[in-house]
C-alpha cells in the first residue's frame, strides 16, 4: 500500500491508523491527509518520535497493511 491507496479509502484506513498511532487527532486529519510529509511530521510530533522514526513506523504500517489486503 502507498500513500495514494491509503488516502483513497481514508475513512476505513484511518481506523487502522488510529489503532497503530492512538494519539492521532481526528480534527487534524483534513489538513494532513493531503500531504504525506506533513502527516509524517505530525506523527513524529504527536508520538514522541524523530521524523526518521515516524517515517519508518509509517512505512512499516503501509507494508503490513498492504500484506493484509493481499491476503484478504
């Protein structure tokens, strides 16, 4: 899965994001879902990670989610 796949079905994927990253605020998402870099920066700030850690965690989330979709 990539950023475009994620945002194409945002409502469903947001639930999975919240399970993985519980400090995401729904009110911030309309401003963040249009820009992956901005989203990753927000993720780092809200989850006490460096930007690199947030990017790696988000990439891992996308990879796991893509595998789940392929096996579904």
